[in-house]
């Protein structure tokens, strides 16, 4: 169930672990209310860390981008899946080992920071092979080198397996698509290998954020259920879903247990406020001026007030009806009443 908080979340938690695309910026520009909300949270004493599955950019590049948007950030505030996978590899290969890298500058820098030697070919005797998003410039021949190395039994790693990424022109293939290419090319093997994956929602990414931030009471903030929120569940920490990215009301109501956030807000202003209780009333659920219920084939909603309170009540009704599964009740009319 969604939880309540009498205090603003920026006071209740010591560190915000923020996703970037869809949370802080979209299409390269700041999300509405993001810059001022983050500044207020920081001035109140909350540490802000920016956690991204994008392995192509270095922390310096990400920090520079945030600074241009008006968000105060240093490279040490940025944690990437490249850093997480570099640590994972370094723990399993000898110091200074050769690593065949199919990825961008962010991944190469992270590997070198771990004392690993980046090589270009399967014939360079690599101790490991790693894939990370390298942008449209990643040559097809590099994927061939990865497939050849994996076919020879070299341990295989991936920064993340997001199949798609947003771009200013639409949805583009992500690192997960490149991983699928290697899977296809190596499925002839008797025991076809699988990569060790570091990025969200996997635990190596969560571990990297905690090691780098020293967070005692972290709050994961994201817009995706299958990476940000599931990653928080894997790390057993609380989460805030903001509705400025890919997740809409219908997806939230139909979320599986591991995709259900602790809190929900329209945008990053949700960091600066208390969050109301959702109260059971017989078979109904009430939040603010709204009452929600699971009816015959549909979710029902009565009342008026703050739309997010209505959504919170609907979450309680939907998730109670679903139990450990997915709610199959139609939320259309209820969400239409809320304008969501």
C-alpha cells in the first residue's frame, strides 16, 4: 500500500536517489518544477544523487548538463550503471585485467577508474566482455567482437538491459537491444550464456549508490515502474513515483507488487510535502475528499478534491483487489474523473 508521511519527504529521508530522464529532465530540458524543488530539498539538508542506467555519458558530462539546467550538481553526485558494472567486473577478474568494451565514453572511463585495461578485439585475450549503451556511433563490428568473445567462454557483463531509450525524435533501441543481438549470435552454444547485469533494477546498481552516497535513509525517485520502483524493492528501500515520465495512472493501478511505489506525486514538488493517509472504510478506501472501491469489473470513485488523493485511494482499491497479482478492473472512468 501507499504509505503516508506527516513530514515532508525531504525531511523524512536523508538522501534522494533520483532517476534523470523523465524525472529531472525530458528531451534534454528540465521537467517543470524540478529545478526549484531540488534546490529547496537541498537547502533543507537532503543530499541529492542522480542515478542513471545510461552508461554512455561520464559523471562529469551529466553534472555539466544538470548545471546548465540550473541544478547544482558535481560529478560525485552522479552514479551510473557504467560505474556499477565496472565494480562488478573488477571484483571477478585480476587487477589490471583486459576487458573487451562495447560502449561509450562513460563505460570506458568507469573501467579505467577500476584499474582495468580496455581492449577492442576478442583476439586481445580479454578476461571479461561488457556491453553498455554506446549511442548510434557504436559500430556493428564491435557487437561481432562481443559475440565471438562470449562464444569463446569469456565472462559476459552488461551495464543494463533497457530495450529502449527516449530520444528527441522518438523511441530508440537501448543497450538491451544490443544485448539481444549477442544473445541471438550465441544461441548455438549448448548452454547459452547470460550476462551479469548491473543496472536498475538489479542489486549491483543499488549497492553502488549506497557505497557512493553513504545514505542511511535513502528514497528512490523515478518515473519507471520496471527499473526505478522495482530497483527500490530489490534494495528494500522506499520509493516515490513521479508522473512526469513514462508511467501513467492506468499502469500504476495495474502494477504488480514489486512495481508498487511507497509514495506517488505529480512531480518533484512531492518531495517537499507531507503525504496523506489512505483510510479503509469497510470495503472502500478514502483519501482526502475521494472514496474508491473495487466494483463489478471496474474501479469506482466518488467525491472531489485533489486529483492525487483520488489516485491514492484508487491504488489502495486496485492493489487490494489484485493481491499478489495484477488488477484487471477497468480504471478508465475513475481516472477520467481525475483528469489522469
